[in-house]
C-alpha cells in the first residue's frame, strides 16, 4: 500500500513546457515573464500592482519597509506562525511583539492586538493562517485611526476571500509565498501585492539592490542607459523560469481551490465521528483555500500529538505538527512576551492532515481511520 504524503504540489507537463520555453527564449533571470506574472497576479487578487520576489519572506520584508517600519519600532505579530513572520521584523531591526490568536481561526483579532499596542507600534503583521482569512476589516477599524500600518502575511492565503473579495485587495501591502507547500508554486518565490504605483516602483528597486532601472528595461531601450542606485536594497529577484511556471499555476488556481474545499468538506463529515476533535473551517466573513487541514486534539485525548503522528506514520499516513509558536523556539526564547494561552494550546495540540490533488476518497478514508485509531476513537462514516 502506497504511503500518503501530507502534501504534493499540483504541477505537471504544462509547467515543464513553460519553463523550457523561458530557457529557450534567452531570458533566464528576471525578465518579461516576471512582469507578466506580476500583472496577472495583481488582477487575480484585486491589487493595483504586484512585485515578484524570491520568497514569501522577501515579500514580507519589503512590505514592512514600504509600510515605514524602522529599527527600534514595535511590530505586533502572532507567535503562532512560521518563524519567518517574526524574522522579517527582526531583519529590519524592529521588535516583534507577540500577540495571542483566537482558537477558531488561529489568527490575530482586534482584541488581542489592542492589548499589545504601545507608543512605539508602527505596524501589525496580520497572518491568514493556513489560508483561513483573518478579520481584516476589524483590524483596519482599530488601527487606521491610530496610524498603525497593516501588512498582511498571506503566505498561505492565495485563493482565500474576505467579504467576497480576494485576499490581497484589502491592505496596501500583502505578502504571498510560492513555496511548494502553497497552492500556487514557482518552486521558491513570492509576491507582494501593493495598492499604488509609488509603492510598486520602490518595491522593485528594493528587490534589485536599489537600482533605478532593471535589466529588462535597459535591454528594451533604444539608447544607452546607465543605472543609479538610489538606496540600499537586496537581491530578491525572481527568474523568468519561475515566472513562466507561475503563470501556468495561476491558471490552475481556481480549480485547485475548488477541489481542496470539496476535499476539506468531506474531511469534516468523516471526522465528525471522532469525539472532541475540532477542525479548520470557514469563518463567517470569508472563505479559506484550505492550504492545510488542521485538527485540534481534545485536551482529554490520552495520546500525545507526536505519538499520534508516529502511529499514523506506521499506517503509511504522513502528518505534521500544527503551526509552530515562535516564542517557544530557541531563536526567540529571550524575547519578552505576555501570556499566550491559545497560541500554546494550538501549537501543542494541533496536527496537519494530508490534503492535495493526489488524495482520493480511498486515501482520505485511510487518513481518517488511521487518525481515529491513533487517538483511540472509532471513525464514523
């Protein structure tokens, strides 16, 4: 019996052909396909423009800089997030301030953020965890009057919606990741959706060492152009090979989301037979793309989460621990923080189950049966 992986990217012959065509064109670094992907992605998420970069972390870093974050500023972030969220703040020399999340969505709330505001708070990184949209409107209602910026960390959230509009349409800076665990992948890569032309122009400079004009523009010019370097920047460029893959992936996105939502609905029905188990679900104000399917084990479960994963692995079913908590990792062990009870419960009691296009009904049945057996329950179908 074949093992069931926790994830598998939806990628095939069309992506390979697009990458080969990019190589044959002679543009293998950042070039015209990058710009084409930026424009197509901006249209898809309802943003004015978008900046393709080398990773989701790079997108978040540039987004924080565009939001005006400087060394010494406080930036409120969830501890319950991949550590890149806090790291991007530290890269600027700013101070990550950990706030708690709510149990239902694993996201920050206006209430939890309000408790952490200080006179030095410059921005809040609002993560849409596992593709579940956070309440963006409530956060803007709290922070806009205070002049505190919102940078959305939508690394996992492409294809999710908030109040009927795509994630990416609600804030001046929204960072996405194209890592293979995300719905849309370019191998590695990321995108920063922005709300105005000035931000787009500066973001493109920052991704390319602060350069005033990029290689594609110099190549297309009918005169010699000597670039200037207007501010310190970074090497955060995306290649045209990656962008070619991304353009094909973007065409697949609607179908990927639909299939994942259908598979997640079936998980919910099957797992209803496991007593006390809480599962990921849509919030009342939006729809998730189900980038991951997490379950929260009940506190009274006699089997520890890591042992559950070990038992499932022996059945040929791969799972993962739930979202990490940065403040529990050695890298942030010395970072001061207030109480984070929901974060700690979720970090210690959640598991991620397989969810991808390669998972059929039989495989999903195996996952649920293995999980139910591992926690000592009987699955009901």
